[in-house]
């Protein structure tokens, strides 16, 4: 059986050459328009033709990637303008958890609807602009993305644990790894979740972690308001007044989480 080579027109050929020469595997329509050295008539039609020929994939309106590009973290950061890989996904990338998620979690200052692209689920979590801090750039060139650093990641996970896997996994990640104490305090102050800070301070004392400055900082956040240690557990258990917490998990079970 003869194989027929797909014929492409001059504009399509020129665009593919431009992508090859500039090593662009993922891009937006706006980015191409800004390229002064790319002079193609009917750019939008050219892109549509290449998508139809399966040489490009349209991720969503105005956003494209090459047919074989599958880096879910880069894709996630492109889907959400200004998006940052965070929470459970960042825990995995930093090697802080063995729990695997089929969802990519992206922190963003703008509202964006969750979606599935190329078989991967993307969850977009909007936060205040002031919480967008502690960011690193990973990868290189067109294959790069932004991710929360280790300390900001663990603070974010205690702030919004529903996006970070099972609670024991967050506790285990915190107590089994070393942290830059000043960064923990800096990001905890920015995020401003007093209940999360109290939980982390209590864990530092319980597991005798060497973070005396963080413990003092956390104690300064204690008020008369009592928070549950685990929001997903029943409202029962002893009160730890010095931490403003209700320990609704047995202390022995907490200690066992270190090697759970």
C-alpha cells in the first residue's frame, strides 16, 4: 500500500520551520503575533490547518503545543496565565511525598475553570495576589514552568490541605524533612492562616523539631479561638489551650504518622 505524504502550503511550512528553529513546543497565538521575524498571512487559519493535520494540538482557545508534547507541568502553567505548580503536585516534584495524584494542581491569581487536557486533569486554585510568593523556575527554555519552593509548598499544603492529598501525608512531609526556618516564617506570615500556623507549631513541639524561632512565631498567633487539628475529623478530643487547638486525633496516631 502506498503512503501519501501530506502536502502543506507555504504558510504552514514556514510556521513549522519557525517553531523548529526557535525550539517552540508550546506557545500561544499572542506570542506568535509578537514575533517580528514571523511574517505569515492568515496565521489563525494556518494554525487551524496544522491542528486539523494533527501536526499541532489546540490545548484551548489561543494555546497550542506540538503533537508529541506531553509535559503536564508546562502545559498547566500555560493553561493558567501566571499559573504556578503547587500543592500536591509540588510535593511530588520536590520529593516530599510518595502519594501520587492524577491531577495537576495549579495556583493562580485569576479564576479559571478546572479542565482535562490530553487525559490529564488540571485543578486551578485561585489565591490572593499577596499569596503568590516563594516561586522557583524549573526546566529550561520553552520547557520551563514556575513552581512553589519547598517551604512555600508545605505552608500552602497546611493552608489548603484539601489540595495536598491525605492529611497524614502532609504531616509526614513536614516532620521528616529539613526546612529553612526563616522562609517558613516568611511564607506563613504572608499566607496568614493562623490555624495552619498553630498546627505546624504544635507539630514542631510534638516531634521536637529544631525550629525554635518558628515555634515562638506560631505561639504569637494563638488566640482564644480554638481550631480543630484536623478539619476532616470529628469535633472531639482534648483541648490544647497553649496552642488554641482541639486535638481530634490521638497523639499516638499523630506520632505514628511519621512512618505511616
